[in-house]
């Protein structure tokens, strides 16, 4: 409920008249707008839960802080870039913003994928058009290619492939923007500006970015050398992108898009063939599995000794190794 509420507030924010000229809006205007939208939403019947008990009223105050702070940095990420917002909450589906994403299987059957993108930005220049896709998350997320290799976290790459075809554009990046309440370690010697800078780093977008210094600087116009506080990129003094950056080349983006399409076809065929095997994943990197949070263990009976099965293991390989594997496939 909290995640949906935050998404709705951000979506409504960009629809407000005061936010039309997004690159000129002030922090004070942002705060007033966020408060106004939240108060309006609390009056709606479907949001009664947020005012039902004192505990949730405290939560609303926290949400105001989180959304206001997040919005200020979201606006900054647009203000200091040459990318323009193409749209928010854009939907794929019949009668929607874009047609459903169509996938043709080997057996001749057609699959239609519907869904919604939180935000799409576009930049038009003499070298062509570039698209970046941004997904707002109420918890910290990143684009781990090990998960893509395993057939999960395909959403943003699927949308990117579809949008590039729809808009005849090149991929510039796929990012998660984490809606969080950051805590930073501050010494008594730090100035307010230094503390603010540390907080800003917590709001840096995470994901994959095109390995093109010109495109990187068009996403962060203040970046000359060093690490960006907006996007996951670092420019070395010799005008090269650091290996620490989450950058991939145009060709590697193509590998990713082809691999994603292949996995989607495979998943579609498994669904149509009735494959409902119990196969939860186990991430070898952080030793996590969704089974920890599942409320259906008594039905599933996975890993109880009665019907013990194997997990679907997610590897912990380096980015370059994964991209080379995808290239070979």
C-alpha cells in the first residue's frame, strides 16, 4: 500500500500545472505540492487505512518527508540533464499509450505482454534519439545481471527493447530510483553542505548506463571528472569511463535485449505447456530466497523434507563474464 501510495503521489505531481516547467520549479514549490497532493489523496476512500489508526498517521508524516526529499532529487536529476520527460505511468496494452508488446513463439502462437512504466525520458540530438527508463522503488534495488541471466528482473529491459522500437531510439540506460529515507554518518566537523552531499549520494539512480561519455554528461551536466551524484557513472581524468561504472556498450545492450527476448519466449512456452514446477530461486551472492517471505509454505511444501526439491540458483559472476555468455547464446 505504501509503495503504491508513493507512486501515485509522484505521478500526480508531474500532472500539476506548477510542475509543467519542471526544470524551473523551486524546492519550496515542491514541498507545497507534495503536501497538497498527499492531503487530497488521504481524503479518498481507498486510502482510509492511512488515517485509520494513530500508527499510520505517523507513517503519513514519514511518507511526506520521504516523498518530498525524493521529489527534490528527482527534479534535480531532470534539471541537470539534457533528457526530457517523455511520459509517466505509460502503459502497454490495447487502447493504452502503446500497443501490447507482441512475442511470436516457434509454434506460431502469439503472446501479448501488457504493463506500465513509471517514467520514460528522451533526448533528441543530431546523433539520434536516446531513451532512458526509470522505475521508482520503495526499497533499494539495483540491476544485477546475474538475475537477468537467471530469467528474473527482465521488466526494464523488456520495456527498453519495446520503447526503442516504438520511438526509433537508442538505449541510454535503465535505472531504479529508490524512494528511501537515507541515514548518513556525519561527524561534528562536517558542514551542512557536506551532509547534504552525502544524502544526495544515497539518491543516486542505480542500474545500467550506455558507455558513452557524451551521453553520460548529458545525464549529468555538472559532471566533468569523478563520480556522478545522479547516475551510476564515474569519468576518469583521462576522459574514460571507470570500470566501477555500471556501463555497457551499445553492442552489449543489444546482447541483453536479444537474451531478454529469448527468455521471454522460453517463459511463454513454459506457461502455455502448463509448467508450474515449484522452483524458487536462491541467490548465491546474498544467500537470499523469496521463501523467507512466503506465506504459502504449508501449501508449497518446498524444502520441508516431504517434497524437497532443488532451488534455481542465481550465480555470482562478473558483468563481463555474463555479457560474454549472453553473446554466445
